[in-house]
């Protein structure tokens, strides 16, 4: 019989947070102290060690999606890629314990009773609470998570990998599962050198697919090939559509669009491939980067366009299992608090290759 007791943590009254200022096109992130939130009887309190930086954070802070403003919903902190440890549990929490490693993901909670929740498609629940928009997200060091929608991080997965896996890796994994590809099929990733795309490339490779990245720059070419891309097509060095169709012998089996600027061109990568599908992952600013398709092509070639949101609890657990097995080798740039805003601004300007993680314990 084990006599090991649960660890105890001193919980402060205030914690570090990246607070959005001047919400809109000129926003910036200010590192400040904010109150540590109180938990309910069925919640856990997670102390985050890291938060990933995602382009969705930028859109929330810019308010360029057709969504309410963060400030209108009482939210000061963006972020949805957190990893840390449970430091407190509510009185009615049954299974989670203090000391367990846990993550903070794009959806904080769902209704658990609608048809989507019951079918394991709870990310489409009409009552889903989007982290970093409808509630404070992982830009705050201490966060509240309901026990029945908390993700536990398995052994062998570092915080630096687990944080981004909460959104970017798991989001592409769900899209890869839903598109119905088979091992040996070609998966094309416009923007595959970005933080979301590169994790999709690794997962596609691990699933037996043949990833092709369309992006630009030597750094991204080197990185994507290192992580499983069979080919890298630099869109600044010729016609990327022509090159992809040549490499795939007629067209991609699926195109996974994480770089929103690629949407208008994305159906062309399918070429004449019967059954080819464009998977929409990246969310463009409202009214921009639409896809104009000829229904005749869709009909004659059985092609389609489909969207997927973020991962369900089950898909996220499966994504973390890929990481635990060593199939997800993210090597993010880890920065301290003083570089937080600078890195967010670089992300806004598309100057980041791969993923950036902010370490709450690093100045």
C-alpha cells in the first residue's frame, strides 16, 4: 500500500499574465500581475509553466474575426496552448489529483448533453466556451479548468511540446483523421513551415502519408524536410501548383490549408485527382481569402471542400500519444517574459518559422 502523499503547492494571491492592451489592429501584450482565479467545487486550478503562441491569439486580440470582442466578454488574456500542473482541486473533484500534469486547450468547456457532445464531436457544441475569447486563456499563469474537460499530459511529453499540441498539433490531427486519406496518399500543406502546419506534416508522416509542403525560405525548407516532408515547394521559385501536380502524378489527395492566404489557390492543388479534398483549418480574417470553385469540377472529379475546427478530447489524447511515442518532435523557440510581446508581434507579421513558447519561469 502506497504511503506517498500528494504534493502541496503554495498558491499566491497574484500571478503573471500577458494582458492585451489597445485591443484592435495596434494591440500589444503587457506582462502584469493579476489575481489568481478561484475555482468551483468541480474545477481544478492549473499552474501553467508555458503557453504556446498561436495565430488565433492574434486574431482574438486584433478582433478581425466576426466574433465579439474579448473585452466585451470580460476577457483580458488570450492563449489556448498551456501546459503545467494541477495545484488545487475542488471539493467534488473525483479523479484528478494535485500534482498531475495538465493542459489548457482551445475550448474550456462544453454542455456535455447536446447531440455533438454525445457523439464525441463536442467542439461543435453551440455552448462551447472558447478559451482566450470567452474566458481568460493560457496567457495567464494560473487557470481554471473543469474536471470533466481537463486534458492530462502523459509522461514523456515535455511542457514545451504539450502546450502547442493542445491546439496546433491536435487541430491538424483531427483534420487528417476526418479527410479519410490512406497510407501512401499525398497530403499537401500550404504554409507547412508555420507553427500549425509543421505539426501536421509530422503527424501525416507518422500516419504513413506523403507530405508535401508549399512555403518559402531555406529555413522552412530545412525544417520541414527534417520533420517528414517528402518535398518542399518554394512558391517564390516557380508555379507551386504546376510543381505539386507533377510531384503527385496528377494532384494531391488532400490539401490542408493552415496559411489562410493559400485558400484562393488551394483547390488547384487537387488537379484531376478524383476524390481530392481541401481541408480548411486556418481561420482567415472576416471577408478575406475566399475559395471560388467551379461546381462542375467538383462533380466530375468527386472533389470537395471541408472544414474542421479544433480537436475533441479523444483526438487530443491520441495526439499526445503520438508525442509520447516520439512521433511529434517539436523544437519550439522558448522565450522569457520580456520577449512575449515582441514574439506575438512577429507572429502577427508572419516572421515566425515553427512555434514559439513563452516560459512563465523565465525572465
